[in-house]
C-alpha cells in the first residue's frame, strides 16, 4: 500500500505509526554508515552512535574511521572534533541546507516536512518506508531523496539517494528509546542548553 502525503491530516492508516515514531522520546542507537561515490568501487564505511533528543536535537558521534560529532539542532549545525573544538556549518551553505532537514525527518515531524517535501509512504505499518523528496531543485540536488525504512515502530535504515552511484546508507543497530542522557552526554554530544 502506498500513500502520497500532501498534508499531515491525510495520514489515515499511517497516523498511529507516525505518532509512535514521533513520540519515542530520547533515543540512543548504534549505526553503520556507508557512503557510495561514483569514483570508488567500494563504499567508505563509518560507525558510531546516534542520539536523538526532543529538546537538544540530533547528534551523530562517529567513532571510526575519524572521531567527530555532528550536531543538528534548531540553532544550526555544528561539527565537534575529538578534542571538543567546534566548527559551525555556515547557514545558507549547501551542506547546511541538506542537513537542516535531518532533525525533522528523524523526529517524523510531518507538519514541518510537508511544505518542503513530497512524501510517499509505502508498505504497511509493520514493514514500511517513507520517501521524502525535496520540492526545491537546489535542495534536491544537494540532498537527494531521503528514504527511511522500518519495521513496526523501529527505524532500521536511512538512505540519502542523490543518484544511483552517489548515496549514503545508514543501518540503524540496537536502539534504546525513552533514554535519559546524562549531563556528561548532553555536554559532549549536544550543543547544550547554555548555547541557545
């Protein structure tokens, strides 16, 4: 079953699943990211831990091959190196425009996404995928289509498809929902309340 969503009020049979995904609270999950490029035969493989907080935003803490943390929150996008040094991703940059939508996608905030994306829900609520295709041509070139796959209320894979030869696939591993981040985790892996 497929449904093109133009308005959050049109969710129909998908409404309980979207509600379950959007209301999971804070999440911690391991992930493996594969980046495919047209100039390479094999993908670049990265691993790490994803943290999603309704209050603090999204954090991707890469452990290998390089240790760095990508933080996406309502303030903007920040890259934190292994020593704790921060580099802001300039607002309005191609990278910033693409990454800014990662937070509402991970939150399944259909109301925030519907004005900017064509949304196609496929499968059924037990084994599903949501494809988010940007309506803006420059965003579509920078980001491609984001496809989120899952089973029941668990996200299992996220894909960023720019072309058949250039894409990013993130396999989501063991996930803990409703977690409480320690003050140390909040400081290390998010921007922190004091920076807002």
